């Protein structure tokens, strides 16, 4: 289980900085994240041993058995090791081993090993600790069992979990719920000869560091499927490069709690491959959201191998898409995401009519100005590294080229009013933005 060395060519770097890159660039970034998971996995075993954690032996055994599985079933092992929630768990556990070892549970690596064996239909019997009446098998689902330890048994014929008096058999269709088992379901959309197939993770406790929603009732899934189908149709028809990036970058969808109004979404560097979204109102909004979040995913992965910013000096900046002052890293992430949002509406506005057409033109006008202003602030901040200056300068070139494109007067006025209203609210709360 060895990570590879990675580099990003000048051409790929420039394409990413322009907000593009395509599927090939995102595959390179996904390979970076795979290596990161492998490094975290090895670091977990070594840290447990170095700190003298009482579960160090069990952790090493789970790792050795996982490595042995990889020889016979590499795809099954990769599907679990690279699962977004596993990355978040590895990071959290390593931090706990460093700061509060008694709270760390590195031997939960056994659950990762068990999940890989079940996927591979390999012969394995392994003990896993449980808590809060549950055992989570990453990428598969949740078993309801008593606290303590559970034995997970995997064979070519299926899998079962035994704990105390509880006995749960995982169904052949692992997405189906049965007594004691809640499986991860899938959302799949087809358009333009392409499929977008996403795991719907609404059970894993590490699925995303955000305000996640609970288990989605079956009755709500049809709304999600309908919105995803419409969104995927829009993306494949009018934004094929973005659609190709999304197919590579986004493998897991995590429902977030619905806000009082509007929609929220998010990605996190420790859960590369997952996108969080609150209940979608319509496919057009969801399409723009996915185009937004794939930008965050790309920049997060790129930042793992290319340092774009110097250390945070404590300054906070105005971001026209947020109500709170942002550090330079947050401003850069937001500007890059809204570069993608601007590109989405720049094309989509030519395919919408009526009120949706006004909305599309207005979104293009608002975010080309908002992202452009943020890029100017970043360039003047003195916080960009040499690579960061090249990256943001390319962003600026793209946004500058779009500033002169004509927009209907009504949409321009709407965009200006929304931007001025946001800045006025921000000033009332925080004073004047730093220059």
C-alpha cells in the first residue's frame, strides 16, 4: 500500500487556474488524494505504536490484513480506503493520538478492513469495537449492535455481524434496509450517454464536517432523484467539461440540513470525493451548486501539493458571497468557486428564457464582478506565494475578459442591487472592508 510521488505540469496548472482542467486533471488530483489517504493510514499505525496506545497491536493487525486483501482484491480495498469518510476519520484519529490519546480509537481500522473484505467477498473474521449501539462499515452502511465488540465475518457467500445476542446478516443488495442494517443507497442520473452515480451517505458519522441531515426518508428520495436528473441533463448538454470533472471528483452525496431559506452546500479537504447539499429546490440550482463545489474539490486537492498562500497573518477580508470576514485562504477558495459559478452562468444564460433567463444573466453579472474584486484583493494582499500569484493572475485574466460581455440592463441592475445590499449589510456588521 504505497503512495506515489505527484507533480502537476505547467499546462495542467494553468488550466486549473483558469477554472478548467477537465476529467484528466481531476483524475490527477484524485490520485493525489489517494496517496494522502495511504500516508494517513500508514501514519495511523506508526503513531499508535509510537504513543504506546493500548490498541496499537490491533491497529497493526487490521492494517496487515488490509494489505493482504489488497493483493487479491485491489479495487475493493481502494474503494474503502479512498472513501471520503475514511479520510476524515484518519485525520481525526491522528489528531487525537497527538493531543488526547485516550480518546483515540485507531483500532477502528478493523471496520475499514471488514468493509473491504465484504466488498471483495473475501474470507475474513475480524473483531471491531462498537459504540452508541452502532458499527459503521465505511462505504457500505450501519449495523445496529450492542456496545462492546462485534465479530464481522465475511465469506464468498455473504457477510454477518455477531455481537452478544445480536446477529445481523447483511443482505446481498447492501443498499436495502433489513432489521439491524441500514445500507447506503445510490442516486443515479443518465443524460447525454453518461451516468452520474453517487453514493447517498446519510449514516456515517465522518461523512462531512458540516451540519449534516439525518437519514433521508424514502419519500424524499424521489425529489433528490428528480433534481439530480434535471441537473445532470443541464450539465451534460451545456457544460460537458464541468460534467466530466464532476463525474470524477464527486462520488458521494451527503444531505445537509435545510437552512431557513435558500440552499447550502459544501466540500471539505478531508472528505475529497464527497459533496454536501441541502434538499435541492430544482435542477438548475443543483447544477450550479455542483459546478460550484467541484471547484472547491479541485483547489483543495491542488493545495495539498502546491502551496498557494503564505502563513495566515490574521487579516480578514470582505467576500461578496459570505456574511462573515474571511481569511485569505477562505477568500481564495471562494473566488475560485465563484470563478466556476460565473463560468456556469455565462453559458447557461443563453439557454434560459423568462424569469430564469433574467436570473441567469444576473448571476453571471454579479459573480463576475464579485469574483473579480476578490481576485484583486488577493493580488494586493502580499500573502500569495510565487505559485499563488501565477494561479490568481490566471484567474484574473479569465474574469477580466468576461467583464465587458453584454448583459440585459434589468439583469445588470438586479445584480448591482444585490451586490450593494450585501456590502451594506456587511459594513453594518463589520465596518469597512480592509483595502
